[in-house]
C-alpha cells in the first residue's frame, strides 16, 4: 500500500476577491504533486484544535510541515520585532502538537522553510525574527523577483548526513525567507549552511527520530530540478 503523507495545511484568513471574502484552508500544490510523483498519498491536515493531533498522526505514515507565515515569537518567549510579518498562533499551536505527537509515535517528519523554523522552536530553539538581526548576513535569502525554479544561492552540505547521500557537497537552492534559526535545538544537528553561515538544513541527533528539515523550497522546483524531487522520493519511500 502507498504511504499516507500528512501535509500540515495553512489558512487564508484575510478576505480576498479570489474567494469572495471567505476563509480558506490550503496547501501549496507543489507538495501534493511531489508526494504523488514519489508514489505517496498526500493528505492535507487543515488547522484544527491541538488535541486532534494524536488521532491525526495515528492515521498517517509521515508528516510534512510546509512554509507560510512567520513563527510567532510567543513560542520562544520574545516580543515581536518591528520587522516581524504576519503570524498565526493557532497554526503554530496546531503544528506544535503535530510535531510532538509525531515524535511520540515515531513518525518521520520532513520540514520545509517555516516548517524547519517551527520545528526548531518546538524543540527549544530560537529564531532570528528578521535577517537584519543576524550580524553576518551577506547573502540574499529572499530571491524575489527571480522565479522559484531557479536556484539563487549556494549551500554547503555536511558530510555523513542525510543530505550528503542525496545532494552534492556544494548545492544551489531557491530561497524565500526573512527569518532563520538562531539558537539550534539541542535535539537537532545542522547539516547544511549558506555561505554567510545560516543553517540551511537539519536532522535529528537521535536515530530513533526521523527528522529532515530544509530551509529552501523543493516543492517549488521539483518538476524542474530532479534532485529536489529526490528529497521527496527519499522521504516518502526510504525514510
């Protein structure tokens, strides 16, 4: 049977003409397509009450955490910085419950961009609320207006890591973030870095927990860059 891959969904809360002012639950299509291409069954998990997490995690085989809003600094006990953008504490708390339950039930986690950042925070790490707070910032990490299928900056992959078997030591990625890992969770280890020293990927220190997180967006380029689809193939079929 094909593995069921739960994708933690997002919410469109603000009224837009596209949906006649209605609120919408969604996930980027790239995650759905990449899971299907990897022969998995994608299942979108809309934002719910945190106490629904145990039953949801029980029903899936693996969990994907997608990108989106900034992670609320309430989760790591900081006041909001003036450059903080939109947050959704309900989404944060729901995904926090999913993460903790996935660890409890030993279900693999693949975290992308905000997903990596939230994972780090839930596991007792912290974030730079804006890259302007990072003293060594020298690489453009928000590549607009460049299209997402074009990689724009280099990352260095750490040897003997989950990614070292999937990607070359020097690898170029797309990039859409203004927040980043500051204090790394004691439960995670960094396995890729940008040339200005920011953490670009993580995995669990404990082999009992299957965790992979990347700061870039493979779901936006997987149909153009085969190595990005390889991340999904690995997660769905081998992890």
